C-alpha cells in the first residue's frame, strides 16, 4: 500500500462561498449555508432561505452544494469547523468553503481526511490574518497535505469510516427524538 503525498487542492475542488447581501435572507425559495449552519451533517431544510431571483441563471451554480459536498468555516471562532451535505441543495455563503472531490479521491476518504486533527491543526496554524477574527483562504486550506493511497485502499478506508458516520447520524437523530 504505497501512498503519495498530495495537496488537498490536487484532489478536490475548493470554492469559497458567494457573498449574499443580508437583505436577501428571509425570502425566496433557495437555501444558503452560513458559517453558523455548518455541522457534521447538514440537511437543507434546516438552512435559512435566501432570495436568488436577482441573479442570472447559472451565476450561482458553482456555489451550490449537494449531498457529498463538504464545507469548511473560513473565519471566526469556528474556523476549520467541517460539515457535509446530507440532503437537498443549498448555496455556500461567504466565508464558507465548498469542498468537492475529484475522480482522484474516494468521497468517504476525502471526508475522513477532513475529519482528522491534522486538518484542523493545519487550518489553525495557517491563519492568514492575525486580527481579532481569524481568517483563512481557500488557497491556504488547499495546501493541506494528504497521504493518498490507491483507489482500492481508499474505498476500503471509506467503507469503514462512512459506516461509522452513518451510525453517528442515526444516534444523533435518535437523541433528537428523545430530547423532543
């Protein structure tokens, strides 16, 4: 099992979110993911509504997140927090990084790489601004190094990791029902 060391940007497409105006929130039919909405599992029905009617068809396409896309908080006290789309579609808002895998990486393996303490440490040690509110760029996040095995090994790792993730999702839903 030989691994090559690659940058996250070599195996994933990284797209910083769109800067919706605050007045665009609260009406419309689309959903948006703000930094505060990033959680381990994101369901679009739980996200705020945003009016996208003033934008040309296709302008926002690259910001749209679907099941299998991952999100990273790029600013504030939750910098480096990660989430993944479970259901529906939504647009990544500003300072939310959309991470989509390429054909070079198994999706579950990519998620496992983002869940590591190494990824979180990378984000915290590569903060681009040292003001009161930390910020990191997509470029800096893309420099994160990943030990990338062959696709067959990635699939094995992904299978184990994602089965654990599914159990976590089920337990979280059950806990939500019990708390209600």
